């Protein structure tokens, strides 16, 4: 799985609240790619919850 944050992140923290192992919000969200394995379901939930739809998930 590939996870990318597109331009436009507002740093709201919704993704981090769903999956803090993978998503960290500084000024904008960053992805810890080493933690993706095993967190696929919560990553998808975080992408669905993003209010500006900037989390791109590729299987």
C-alpha cells in the first residue's frame, strides 16, 4: 500500500486521531511509511475522514 498526502492539507489532525502510528501532524500531515503494514484499515478510515480529501491511498 502507498499512502501520500496531496497538497492542501489543513493540519486538522483527523488522520492522526484515526491512526497516530502512521500519521503525524506538524504544520501539515506526514506519513511514517515504515508503519503502514498492519494499519491498512485505519489508514483507509483516516483517508475517508479527511475533510479536504488529500490522503491518497493506493493498494
